[in-house]
C-alpha cells in the first residue's frame, strides 16, 4: 500500500509542469536589467491581463506570475520595458508610458505560443532585438 502511494505521488510530481525551470537563463541578470530599466519606465505595464486570460500564451504567462520566481512573467516584464526603451531610442521621443506603442508582429508571435519553451524563445529573441548588447540573454 505504501509503495503504491509513493509511486502515485512520484507520478503526479513528474506530470506537473515546472515553469520555474523552463528557460535556461540567468534570472538575477534579468532582474538587474529590469531594475535598471524601471528607473525610467516604471509606468509601463504589461499588455497581458491576467483577470481571465483565454489565449494559451497568456494563460501560461499568468500562471507563471504565481510561481515562486515567476521566470516567464519577469522575462515578459523585461521584454515590455526593453521594447519601450528601443522605441524611444529609435525615435528620439518619449512615449506615453500608460499607453506605449505595441510591437504587433511580436505580440502575434508571442500569442501564437502554446507552450513555455516557445515563449522563452520568442521573449529572448525580441528582448535581444530591443536591447542589443545590453540584453541579459546570450546572443
């Protein structure tokens, strides 16, 4: 009986997705870059609402926001800040932080993701494009 219980518990744990380990990144470097960008862009919020997400990519991102280290959510935060930074650098003009311009092509790619691995790839690529050599991700 005890071995059946242990086997059942192991099977449940093995079947549970672990979002915290999804992307092979340096989360401390991500947090440092977020802190740096938030000095100038603290009013910029995510375009994803987590009240009742219906798009799978949004559900994954919102679920990640509840995880202990919220890796995907923090990667999304960095990407949003990085995009606004890139737009300001490209145009030489400040953007409205409460209503910043969106990168519709990126949002379409992100929202087409149906798993965390896809989100990792899309977020890393877009952040690298936005930040260039100052991105915390390998290039």
